[in-house]
């Protein structure tokens, strides 16, 4: 499959497109979901970020661990209040719509609606805040959404062994685990393709 950059794409779908699929981009607060979708989307992504108030800042701190050095949380001034949406064309006949879910716990009620019709999900993880990923993965399993896990490489994050990460997240052996930099298009494409490959394998079983 050939993922073409935004500069080579129209805002309108080609008449050759025969199938569109919905992919979720999930993860805890400030893990990089909005950045991931913005990096990949071939059209200007729909964003529902709002500037956090002082109350919102405190809620973010309560719901997650204090900002680790190099983590996106340290510079986080906005938060997604509904969802982000972008589009990426995988081939002449197939496009994916990427939906990013809010990361804060008070928005968990939107999950039932956003998971409806989803082909699968890419769960982004901050290696310095693994404990915050448990609730997200639990929700994916609760709603029966197949998923892959992508560890976002934040600046100054220490290296983690894949097996240690898999054990810490209690992942089944068949669930893909990759690392990526959500700011880099090629890295983000590779993470997304891991998920697509996994979904194709499941469909063929």
C-alpha cells in the first residue's frame, strides 16, 4: 500500500475509492493523539482542542502522573474535548478515517459512540506513564475493538525493552507492539501499517 503525503492529495476523495474504514487513535491525556493525526492526515484535520483553564490543569494533574521531563505533558496547554478526525489514503480504493478520542477520564462516556463501526484502534503509550494506559486498554477490550500498541518516543525518554513493555501492559502475544515518533510521518505510517497488517491477519483467520 502506498500512503501519499498531503501535498499530493485533493481534499476530495477519488471516484475510484470503494471502501472507507474507521480507525481509532486512543491513549491517555497528552500522549500525542492529536499530533499523530495531524502528522498523517492528508486533509486539514478536524480538531476539537480547547485551552485548558486552571481547573482543567488541576484535573489533568490529578488524572495523570506529574509531567515527566521530556514528556508532552510538561508543555500541554490544550486538551481534546470531543474528538480529532483526519483522513489518509492507503490505496486508490481504500481510505482510512482516523478518529482521536479525548484522553481525560471525564470524557469516557463518548467511547460507546466512537467505537461503533471502528475497524480497529492504535493505542498510543507514553513509556514514562504506562499505568495511565491500563484504563484505555481495558476500554478497548470492553468494547471488543482489536488494537495494536505504539509507544511514542518522547524526547529524553529512556529506552525500554519490548518484552518488559509487553509484560507491564499485560498484552497478549499476538497484539503488535511498536515504537514511533508521532511527529515524524514515516514513523507514524509504519505504526499505522502494523495495525492494518494485524487487522488483515485477523480477517483471514
